[in-house]
C-alpha cells in the first residue's frame, strides 16, 4: 500500500486525535451537565476495569501512564487464545510478531516498523522482551509456551531511558504470577486436532511462615499440519512440536523487604514448517547445465534450479512436501531470577534484579529451504559423448543447512524508587550491567548457478555458512523523574548513559575456508533522553506529549562472508571475511508522540489514541545481497502513524475491544522501499447466560493484517493481507464441592481456514515463503481448587 497524497496522510494523522479529544471533552460535558443520570448509569452498567501496569518501573494504572501501551491480563490472554508470543501478532496497534523460517522457537518482532527477524546470535532485536524485569537478549528461544503469566504489556515507541538499549521499536514486558498466600491447585488439559495434547498443572503451597511457593509444569505435543512424503524422511510430521516447561517461584516476605526467586526451564523439540518455493528465476533454469561438486571435483547431470522450477507449486498453502534434509530441532532454555525489594523508608525502595539465563539449540538434523528432494547421476567421461553413471547418484540441494548454537547471559540491575515533596516528585534511578557469550556452527549445503559450464555445489566437506563466537558487555546509568508542576500538569524527564562492547570471532576450526581465527571488537556509547508533559484533566481524561530517544549498539554480521573469493587463486584458498569484521553502525531514533487517554460514558468506554513521528538514523536491516547476508544501515528514514486502543462495555454481559494501527515509512536512500500498512483487531466477550450450574460465555477475536513487505530492499517479496477469526465458547464456574470448580471451553483458531504467508525470503536464485497455521480446534478442561 502506498499513499501519494500528503494531504490525505496528514488528515489520517490529525482526525483520530481530534476525534479522541472531541469524545473526551463531550463526555466530560455530558457528565458535568447530568450527574444524576451519570450516577444512575454507573450503577446500571459495569464499567471497564482499570488495569495496573509497570511500564514506568512502578505500579500505575494504564490510563495514568503516559505511554502508548496495550496490556493483557490473565483472563484476556486466555480469551484470546494466546499460547505463545506469536499469537499476539496484530493484537495491538502496529505490532507484528511472527516466526521466521527455520525454527518454531524463534521470533521476529516489529513495532512501528522497527524490528528484525534475524536469528543470528550476533544481531540484536529492536524490540526488547523482558521477563519479570530481566532482558532476554535473544529473541531466539523467546517463543516459549507462555506459562504462568499474570500480565503482558506491549510498550510502543522507543523505551531507551527506562528499559535500555535495543528498544528502539518498543518493549514487551511479561509479568508472571506470584505465589498465593492460600493453598491453590489448578489442572488444565487441552485436546485438539493434529493430535494436540497439553497439560498444565499449578500448585500454590500457601503461606508457610513467611514463605510462599508456586510450582507450574506444562507438557504439550502435537503432530503439525503438513506431511513429508520423502521415503527416507527424518521426520514425517512437519510443524510437530513437543515441549516440557517448568517454573518454580519462591517468595519470602519480611517486615520491610521481599525476596522473590524463580527458575524456569523449557525443554522442547520441533520440526519447523518448511518453506514453499516460488519465483525460481528463469535465467537459472537451463536443464542442460551440469553441477560440479567442489568437494570431489565430479560433474553431475542435473541443474537443481531447473528441478525446482518443475517442482514449483501454484500459490496457496502446501500440506505435502518431499524433503530429504529436514529434521528436528532440540532446544533447552533455562533461567534464574533473584529479585530483592527493600522499603528502607516510608517513601523509598531499593530493588535488585539478578539473573542468569542460557539457551541451547541443536538443529543437527537439518533444515530444507529448497522445497524438495533433488538428485542427479554422475557424468562418465570415459565415453564419448559422456554418459551417466546411475551407480553414483548425488543429492543436489539448492539450500540446506544445519545449526548448533548456544548462548549465556548474566545481568544485574539496581534501582532506587521513591518520592519527595509529599509525592509531587517521583523518581526511578539505577545501574544496569549485562554480559553475553554465544557460539554458532551453521554449515550450509548450497548450490550456486554460475552460467559458465556448470553449477557449483558446496557440500558438507567444503561448506558455506557461519562459524563464529560472539561476546557482548553493556553497562548503563539511568534516572527518570516525574514532577507535578500543577494539580493537572506533570513533567517527566529521563536520561540514560549506555556503554557497549561487542566482539566477533570467525572460528577456523569449523570453517574449511579459513586458516586462522579472525577477531574484531568495537566499543560504542550513547546518552539518550526523554521529555514528556502529561496533562491530567481528571481521573477520566489524560493528554500527553513526548519526545523520546532510542538506541541500539552496532552489530556484527557473521553471515557477511564472500565465499566466492575462495575460488580465486589469488586468495590462496581463503574466503573474504572483511564484511564480518566491519560492524554496522549504531541505530538511533527520536520519536515525537501526542496521545489522549479517556474513560467515557461512566467508564463504559475506554478510548486511547496516539499519533507519532519517528526520525530514524541508520536503522539496521539484514538483506540477502546476491550471495551473502549483509547487515546494512538504512541512513535517514521516518515512520509516522496512528494508533487507537478502545474498549466498550455495551452491557454488563457484553464487552468489545478493538485496536487500529496505521504506519507510513519513508527512506531517504532509494535502495530501500517506502511502504504503508495497517493492522486492526476486534474482540467480543459476551456472557450469554448465568445458569444454575455455571456461566456460559462466548469470546471472539478477529484480526486484520495488511500486505507486508518482508525485505526492505525487495518490494516484490510481499505477503498479501489476511484476516483471522478465532473463537472460544466457555462454560465456567461449574461447582464441584464448596471450594472447587470446573471450566470447559471449546475453541477454534483461524476458523475460516485462511491461507496466509507469515514469512518470505529472497535467496537470489529463488524466493521462499512460509505459510501460517490452518484451522485448528480443540477443547480445554480446567479444574481449580
């Protein structure tokens, strides 16, 4: 989608804000003129719950927090059918969350056009994920099945001063449930199509002196929705997943201090959905071009790109594949969090968050991105003309790879929080330290069309790929002050200084095209700030205007190796690693935002609107440039858009939630493509009947996503717009004894069986696309004591 009429774009920016202000003002006027009627309505219709959030590192209500933020409590998470983070896609304005190819445990995140889907351990995300205040450095591994969430907050726009680096797009704050003072037991079982079977068990011990504890265990498995028909397939069920997740939470409460410790572990395996091949370039499909295996020097009678073109399917979701190198990935994710809070005076608190996390992934069984199994016989040159030797048949891949990677991170954050001047001045100040180590061995089997006598095939003994180690350290000082200028007007100012050190080492031990390790290290530092004015008319109407900055350190890209240089005799058998040793520059953004948050019609209508403009410098984007994967800086660019969050209580039993996001992105460098997009969602919660034996409710959710360009440098690589309908019918509060109850839910996702693309890649010789999950359905049964 492109808009060429600037006046139209300007109107789109202004009108929703004017509408929100008009609604808010008219609502206030109505309340002032008819207080008796307003009071009567308040008693007649239950209003919207005022949700608490921690977006500013302290507890405040969503409506009082002058940030564009969407919050989901535990009930909303269940009603929307959110099982992992990818289910949040488009549930909030201008938020895209999607799994890239290669792993069901990876995640790509994009907020307001800033983000990345790059799974490399060396490339940082631009949307920070935080679990109980701990930054998860790798979005690889972040799509773990959500266990024990109390609340999820999506903070849109740069969060550089309070939340730190790598939040130029925004932040996702996950808050887990704390142990209860009372004994509780909950068991949930889910059965669904594709052989889905899931069980979640939670136990709260209740208070034992000053201690409380909570244990949650989840196990889940399903067979996926596509089949590998290859006779020697490593895995037949494509998209299959098997996960065991455990979380232990311990809490000690003293007179003026609290200690929380948590341990989480996700042990999983999955068979990633394969990509479908599209648009094999016709200039590479001459069937008469043979293939040379560089590891042996033999020629084979077959052009893999001609075979791929013959295998190319019509557009639409494919459910059967023939893949010779497609296996299972095994992951182990583990985390420790120790949080100490001390109220050392009436108005001041000291807080410490210590964390250690690790992530291991083993994809030794391989991932197949060429959409098929292709074979060719050797050419026998002892005859004239050369004949084929059917006793020597070679598998000829276009692109397959394996990967083994591991990552560890440590972090420590100290915070001081409190207030002065009888609460007129609130502050947060702190120090943050982070360190990370990672390693990946990622060999590729890849075919290259030369057009000069023969294709070139790099195989296991002479692979392309990425073989590297990364190290990163970061430290920061920050403060944020909220001062009450008048009864209605607050000014909030923040500042953060960050120093980063990163290094990358190309490891010769695993790389046949490198004799000795190559190492590079770079330091960066940056001070960012924010300034915000928040005008609180009353508890029902807040207006704010802000300027905020975001920063992401430079990145190394271990995929930026020119391996064609190996074929040049002048390089004496080595590839060119210069691209990996030269990092992309840091990414910076300055965001201007105006927003209105209103509670209208006696709390029956919540209407939150934001208009923003981001001025970006050197956004870091990864593109496939002919034969290598480069991380480039995009120069100057702008993102502007509109966001609307609304909730409406039509009656005591009927609630609606809706969101709308519009985004317009423009780059100064013509290498990158300008684009516009929208996203929207509508959800309905309807309590149909309150029966003697339980309550019957229907929850529906409809998501609309615009065309999406998967590469900023390739306007042809686009996923079409799509709509998804999900629904849940629940019979709850079925009494079993005095303290126990049962809940049964029938649910369906993508009920209309929409065929939609969630990811696309340009591999130079061909394009590949991954489709989203077709219709799924099942039943949940929950027992609580």
